C-alpha cells in the first residue's frame, strides 16, 4: 500500500489518508466542500459544495497520476435527498461516459457541517 497525499485538497481530519494506492486501485477517502487553501467550508448551495467536493477528489487523483476518467466506483452521501437532482447534475458534468458505478445515500450527519461528501475508487491502468 502507498499513501497518496496532496496540498491541493484538504488534509484528513482524522486517522485516515486522503487516498491509498493498493495494486491497480486508488481508494479516495470521502471528500467534502472544504477549500484546501483556507480549510473552510465553501460558501454556497449544494451545487457549489458538490463542485468543490469533486475538485478535491480530482486533486487527490491527480496526485496519484489519475483523473476522474479513471474512477470506476463512486459513493455520494447527501444530507437531504431533495438535493439529489442538483448533486446529480453537477456530478454528471464532471464525469464522462462510461460513467462510474455509483451509490447515493442520504445521511443524517457528517463529521463536519456539509451537505455532500463523495468517495471514489479509481483504476491506475490508464496511467
């Protein structure tokens, strides 16, 4: 296993890595709408939060020599399923076909006060 870490995404807030490379897979821990330069939650609605969250995921993948095009599985956590369509629209703009496999779940609470968190698994086969 190899740790993947970048200053272009917010640091982990607990005893976990931003990502781990294991074999031909990158496992990116759940990312939220935290500005890596300020450490603060971005101002804005769930669309803005989703854009920042995906930018953080992309920065971590880039540090591993990968991109969103290498994502094979994503899990999206939303605080309110009424925001699902908005999150889905931003998510759909960030990824290309064939889209990764995905799960989306509504959650009650996250470790920080955010509306969306996304984790992904990517392949390294395209590097």
